[in-house]
C-alpha cells in the first residue's frame, strides 16, 4: 500500500493516515455543561506525540477552532513549530465559543464569520495559511453552503487557504461544496461498523478525498475499552449525545457493541496488527480515497496508530469476511 494519498485534485499530498486533534484540546463544554472534550490532557505529552507522529511519517493533522475552545490549535501550532512547512494542516470553522470559559456558545454560518474565524485560527496555529479549511456545521442549508463555498474560493485566491471541505455525513450537502474547483475533500464518519457507500461514491465521482472521522468508533475499536469501565467526568462519552453510538447511558461501552468488536477481533488483528491498526487497515481497503484521522493523547497512541502504515490495508477477502461477520452480506 502507498503510504501517501492525494488530498483531492489540487496536487496536495498527505500521509495515508492523518491524526485527529480533538482529544488534545482538553476539556470544553456546551452551555448546559455537556462535556465536549475527552477529559484532561497533558499538553507536554500532546506536543511530544505530534512530533513523534511526524518522525513516523504522519504529515496530516486535523483540528478545529472549537476543540478545547481554541486550545487544540494552540497546542498543534506549538508542536509543529519550524516543521510547519512539512505538514498539511486542516482546521474547521462555523462554531462560536468563549475561550476563557471553554464553552461552545453557538454557531455562525455567515461569510463574515468565516473570515474572522480564519484570522483567529491562523493566529492560534502560528501560521499564515491553512492547507484545508473545513466547514464544521454538518446540517447547514445547502444554499447557504454555496455562498460559503464561493467565499472559500476567494480565500484560496488570497493565499490564506489552499483548499477547503465540508465536515458532513450528507452526500447531497457535500456535493454542493464539491462544485468548487478548490474543494478537496469531505470529512465524514466511517469505520468498520459505520459504512458510507454513498459518500465514498461521491468522492470517487468528484475526485475528493474521504477524510474519516471516528475511524476507531470513538475508541470502541481501540482495543482498550471494557464492559463497565468508568469514563472520566470531562469525557464526552460519559454523557453521550444522541449521535454518539456505543456508550448508551454513559457508564462505559455498551456490552452489545463490545461483543461486535470481539466478533471482528481475529480478522482485524491478522498479520500482527493491534485491533486499532486493523480498524485503520479496513478503511484503507474500503477505498483508495480514504484518509482516517484517529485521535490520540499520548506518544504510545501515536506510535500504535502510525504503526498501521507499515502493515497496510486488509485484503479483499478480509474485507468480505468483516461484512459477513457483521451480517452485511
């Protein structure tokens, strides 16, 4: 398997594995106190993990202005330092938050906010351009998105961004952005349990990269979760919103989901892979356009995830076996 993949159709190249920087933003919350982060973090360890990933060939880092209410961007910028030119940085806009209280306060899909948000992200990241700028409001109106797509084209002309994308699970919405000549990707949920054939078809037809959110199913495919294992209070999985599957009442991973993980364990851990590496290998086998972005909080996680690149993709037979085990065929 090639360890690099094109990012869309504009000549940008990224490692076949990206790193998602949601978790390293630390704790943040909704106005009602709902946790939106993954618990406490050690910024020093986050910086070491980013740099270790770089040394292991990972060149794509995905964050958002709202992760940790700006904190993730600051940590990533600090970690990259003088190596900024060696990597492709993706961030997102559309949410409004208060940095001081680390609280998500609303959303704004106006072109004026788009520009304001980009200016703030550039400052936090310590850079003068963003490689991939992603719209973070997954269910925004398609006609509104067309206006923002055109505004992104203007930002490309100004040299402030190189390409743009929409983070949405709706192929119809993603197709609106895909009409722009510098649209490079769509970020959407995709993992062993949650396939997205219509979105992958769009990526194939429009020449987009499929950036895979939740590639390890919010940690269920990381191999570390156990039935009844408690979650940290500031972890979004301790009070799971409606869209977050597999963690039911927040007391830990659902036994039913863990049983599905166990059913796949043998095929995913073939050729000496860890469970997480097998889950990433499934994504590479699923489509030549996929770039999974697992989260991380430690050097050990960075090393395990990056180690999946050496093992490569699952075979077609293994892909079919996963479908059979999950009753999809």
